[in-house]
C-alpha cells in the first residue's frame, strides 16, 4: 500500500484536510470507504465525514456502491469524479507547441499542436497560444467553469517569480517573453510556468497513483538532456526554479566519443546524445534518413552541451528549419529501429548507455531508488535505449547504493511535458502541502 499524506483535526486547516482526503481517494482507483479514509489519513471520523460531505457537494467525489466488511452496516465507497474539474497543459518546444486537456484523474481528454511562433512579437505568441487553449477547451465540450487553470512547460532558463521565459536555447527570439501573466489575461485562467524537466517529474509523480515513488529522477530527453528530481514527494526546483541542467555531467562517451568538450572517450553527456548529432552519426553508419544531415547542432563550436530541456546552441535557430529536420529524421530513426535495423538499434542502445552512466551520478548523489526515462525524443527510441540504460545503471561499478534501483520508462509518451504542465495545475489545487500550514507573520 502506498504511503498517504496525514491530515490534522484542527478546524483552521480544513482546506488542507480536503486535499489530504481528495489525494487519498484520487490515488485509490477502487475507491475508499470513510473508515478507510480515516485510517489512511489519520483524520477523525467526524473530520472525514465533514470533508467528504463538502467534496461530494462540490462534485469532486461520488458515492459509488457499498461493500460488506464483516459485521455491521455496509460501507459506502467513495470514488473520484474525473469530469468535475480539468486542467490545460502547454509545452513550448522549439519545433512545436503541444496542448493537452486533462480531467481530474489525469486522463488526456483532448490534445492539439501548433507551430512554435516566433517571439519577435510577444503579443503574437500570447494570441497564438491563447487561441489554441480556448479552442482546445471548446472542442472538448467541457464546462469552462470546471477548468482550474493552465500550466506551461518551457525550456529554461525561466524567471518563475516574474512569469518570464528568459532565454531558452534553440528559441533565440524568445528572450524575456512575459508569457505567464499575459496568457492569464488573455484566457482568464490562472497560469503556472515551470521548467519542462520539472513539469515532467511533477506529472510522473501526480499520475503514479498508489505506486508513486517517494524519491526518483526523471531523465528527460527532448531537444536536449535534463533531469527532473523528486525528493520526499516534492519536486526539486532550486532557488530560481531552474534546477535540472544535467547536460554537463561528464561520462565515458564510449563509441559516441568525439565531442568538442571531450578528452579521449570522456565528455559531456548532453553533447554526446544531442539528437542532431545522433542523426548525423546514424547517417554515417548507413541508416537511411532523409535530409542532408546539415542541421545546426546542439553543441556549439566551443562544446557547450545541452542544458535542461533544450540545447545550448552555437547560433542555431528554430526558424531555419533545422529543428524540424532533426525531428523528421528522428521519426525515421525510430522506424528503422522498429524494423530491426541493426545500425539504428545499436546507436539507440549506445545513447541509452551513455544516459544511464549519467544517471548513476544522480543516483549516487541523492541515494534514490527509481530512475524514470522519458521525453519526446526518448519515447521514439525507448525499445532499444531503455534496456541499455537499465544495464548501465544497475551494472555500473560506480554505483554506490546497495539497494535495488528501479529503471523504467514513463508511460506518458511524447507529450510528457505537456501532461506534466497540466498536472502542475492539478497538483497545486489538489495535493496536500504541509508547508501551507506554517503560520506566517
């Protein structure tokens, strides 16, 4: 059984107790009785009764049948009402902006994409995204009053206090774009801004249900390489909410050695597995991929590696088509792997091994017992990359912890950052936060 958050019985923290109860019900697909809720949350029977009455009246949970448990009156089962609330997630990627609508259970109800707009005119960015959000909700036919808000996952760096996308690599014109507040004004919904790797980790944590791990690393492989961290059920954001830049971790690049930052076979993980570089290597090894292979690199002439969810580029811009070209070639690489192409499969496994070696550093640093791999570029090579990454981690001679380390793939698919962005809204509204109980002067 999963560890559930514990409530308290003081009347001044009723709001906290509601989230404790709702979180327990949400994580129990088969539902819970009021007696079970009291046991799992530590709340008194009277408090549970009051809280569940409120949540039923709000339409967020429903009574769903009864169960006989020994002698006495049958217990009424309470289940989540998924269609009572919704959240929108937006992932800003150099190639495409992805939009998803999630219900209260975290199920994707609708999704759409638009081309990533240039930020020469920030107001056009807001109009494009705002219009897509409104269209997504309208097309899904849900009650707009049931939408809790919009979450945005963006490559870093971001200024979370000001709600600004500061200067993401591969989006050179997206400098100091005031996205959060402008989008909130345009849509009328509350908006949260988060770094993409952190959003992915939040989504993984929120949607894991009763299997939710207390501590884990989310290795995010998108346009670049980053790591989202969850410690003691809380995402690690850092002082400026830009934690997760892992591309500069030095590893043995093995057969992928040769990056400008390297020395011998050692070099930065982000540079080694940059998608455009892997596409170029695939062509050199005879994998049939369209395009010339001249797409601008994710590694600058000085050897700057990927950082967070995007790559540190030596001047490449999404507008020149290079990101789109790499994305199309990556689809073809995935098709080659699925078809059993030996060169393509070997390359994906080599990338997985290098990323696994980098993850060992994180496992040793934080003594975690779970590593989750995901992201839009990861999901397309996972069949070959995941077994190699798992072997690199659990079989590493450098692995310090003696406990087992679970190495898995996220089942959120290529839209993991957008789903995570929507989960930011659900998590903020529905998950208990003990820090909110502090008395502030």
